[in-house]
């Protein structure tokens, strides 16, 4: 895992660039290409929750205006974003972390 | 204190095990300053919510059941308090609490046994705990199971000590046991199970004073239980257990088989426990047969009841049962281990054979 806590640094370090961009209080949608049977087992989701607390990150958030993508493979971002009508606002960690917003309608 | 004398080898072994445990604790804490999965996912996460949520009520979002917003908040409160005092979210705060509770876990075991049967037994138990990989790993991972184990042990010590007392001291000790067990309930949900089964055991075992002992224990637990009730009823969202699905799982023979096999599998998890798990059935065996100390029998019965109920909870878990057993059963055993060592070592016959000859024998020898 590229952001495993076994690296000797705090989990927060990887998510620090996102914090200034998450200034509101509304829930944020969460996207990942990590496969897990239960949300508890997603290291990416749980670490993002911890690092960005008290911001609520929701796996099922159809109405969210803002989304966080935390990816194993940066190449999966366009597919995940297009499926939900999202576009990237900012990308970090070599494309593995991205903040997305809803694409303006036609 | 009575009992066999401590040999230099025994003391050296205890100190060596302690030094190795400290080195591993420091190494793991440096490698993972946020602790293990439970620490960042449950306890330290909640501490952050307590510190930063716009209001206390918003620190327990029902929309995020994955973060277990219904879990008791003693440990997150301690961490949040430390961060508030420090002025920033230093990783050292939860690490320091983990170290304090690990020290208490071993220290209280050693002292309680030293008082009951002498230092040799105390140091032997301490060495066994320190040499359990699961104990050292969980301590560094900042698991709440160690603090829970400390409160459980404190309650057990008070119940055992009380059984040899009368009058006001007996009442105070039972109140202390109630207080300790209520702190366990404020630490993790399992703590409430230990409190209930402990109270039931006090009512079932002993002569004459059962109801009075139970009353004092309940009074000691009352403040903590009121706090827990206030949190659970006012702020905590409903837990994930229960419902009609749980009832269906409870009467499913295939599920009983699955859970039984996987719970028993944890008893041969050699890499986490070495041979220590042999002491679990031994603790119950000797503890339940300890006719001289009804307090020990009460603790043994209470622990047995709690372990049975906690194992049965896997039948109705909303999660994958195997995944949950693999991820939690060893920590449940860790909660109990120090207390089981205590009841085993105060009950096992032949104390004089441990370490050197008893002091009385040494003193009577010509010098």
C-alpha cells in the first residue's frame, strides 16, 4: 500500500494537501478502485476518514457536490469520474488522490 | 509478603521480557505513530471528532456507522483531553496512554499476585504477560482491549480481596469492583457484558452476603452506568446488532458450526500467544474449584459467562462472522488474560515449589 501506516509517518501526511480545499461542512462523496466486502475493510476509506475528520466521507452519496477519489491505480480515475458525471478539481500523490466536483450540466 | 522467594534468574527473566517488550513497543510506535487499525479507525478518530465537531452531538454521526459512533467514549475522551492539553494532535498522546495502560496491565497483575501469593508468583505472571506477542502488539497498536483488561483486572482483584473481608471494608471493595467494571463498560461494549456476568456471579456464589455484596457492587457501578446510559440514550446511534436477521442466525445450525470451528481455531494461534492459551482453560478449571476463596470462584464464573456470551455474539454479527472472529477474538482473550492468570495463580496448589524455598523455610535454616 503506498500510504500504509507502516511507513513511519502519520496517516495525515498524505491527506494534508486536501485539507485547505475541504473548508465546508457538507458531506463529501468517496470513490475508490479498492475492492472490499465491507467498508470497514477498506484501508483507503478508513484512513481518509481519520485524516480528514470531522469531515464526513460517504461511500453512498448521490447528492454530494464534492468527491474524494483515493485510488490504487491512477488510470482508473477517468472511468470512475465519468460514471458519476464528475470532473477532477485537484490531483495529488501521483494521481492516486483527487478531489472532484460534479460536471456542469449542458 | 508470604510465598516463595524470588530467585535472581526469575527477576532477570522478568526484566529481560520487560526490556524486549519496551523495545518492540517503541519500534512499532515509531513505525506506526497512529497505532493499529482500531486505533485510527475507532478510538483516535472519535477523539478527533470530539475535539473538532461543531457540537458534542455531531461527534457521533449516524451516517457513518462504519466508524462505530455507538461505541463508548472513555478512551477517545482521554486522548482528546491529552490533545487539548498539548495544544495539538500529537501522536505521542495516544502512544503515551497506550504505554500507561500496558504498564498498569502488567503492574497490577504482578502486585495483586505478589499480595496474594508472593513476588515469585507475581513476577512469573508478569513475565508470561510480557512474553505474549499479542499483548505487546496490541499495546503498541493502541487497542482499547488493554485498558478494558486493566479495569476488568482491577474489578477482579477487588472482588477477590473482598471475599476475605467483613463489614465496611468488604462493602468498599465491592463498590470499587463496581466502579472498575463500570469503567470497563465505558471503555468498550464488552465491558458491560463483564459487569453483568460479574454481578450475576456475585449473586450466585457465596454464603449469606450475596445480596449485600451485589448491592454494593451495583452502587459502585451506578455513576459509570448513568454516564454510559446518558451517552447511549441521548447521543449514540443504534448499534448494528439485533433485528429479525439476528434471530434467524441464532437458530441456524450451520452458523453455530462455522462460529464454533473458527473460535476454537483461535486457541491454536501459536504465533500470537505461544503456549499461553493453555492457561485459559487452566484458569477456569482451578478458579471454579477454588473452595477457599469464593471471590475467585465469582470472578471465574463471571469471566466464563462473559466469554460465552461474547463468543455467542459472533452468531448474530452483521459482519462476515469468520472475518470478525479472526479480527477480534484474540483481543477478547487479551482482555481476560491477566485476570485469568490471576485466578489461576491464586488457585493452583503447590505455591512453595515456585522459585526458591519459602522464606519461612530459609529463615529457619541455620546460617
